């Protein structure tokens, strides 16, 4: 999007999302992702947008600090050191660069995210 302030209206309900495919590193289920970019800077830094993911469980490792505001759904994140983070509508989480563990999506979730350097 070319704008002095990139933006999307209706981010919590928008339906014109792009197919981002099956979530890699599946442990169970076949989570499928869709989304919409708001902005990608030089070298993809920062990157922000909308991400929607269907139920399933997979491994993940966060490459850069990522702030997520969950606006729908329910999921459980489990860090490799055993911490459990339950997310649902209204939850905001900052995953620091290098965070790793598993995500188990129980109910299709939608989050508004920003990845920074």
C-alpha cells in the first residue's frame, strides 16, 4: 500500500485475505493461514498486517520481536522452557526475537501483528 500512513479498515472482520498456505512444522492437524499485509519496509522491516490461522498444532521460532493483538479465536502457546500463554480475543502478546515453542490453535484465530528489527 502506498500511503503516508499505511492502513486497512475493518481489520478485525476483513474477508479479502490472501492464502498464505499450510502452517509449516505441523505436529498435528493442518493449520491453514490467510492474511493481509498493511506494510513491509526495506528488507521486510518492519512488517505488519492481519494473520488468520485455522486449528492445528506446530513448532515455531520467532525471528524478530513480534507484537500480536488477538481479535478472535483461541490458542495456546507453549515456550520451550514450559511457560504456557493462553490467547483469546483481546489478548496482546510480545514475543521477543528468539522465542521458540509450539502453538496449538483450538479455534480459528485472527491477530493484528507487527514484526520489528
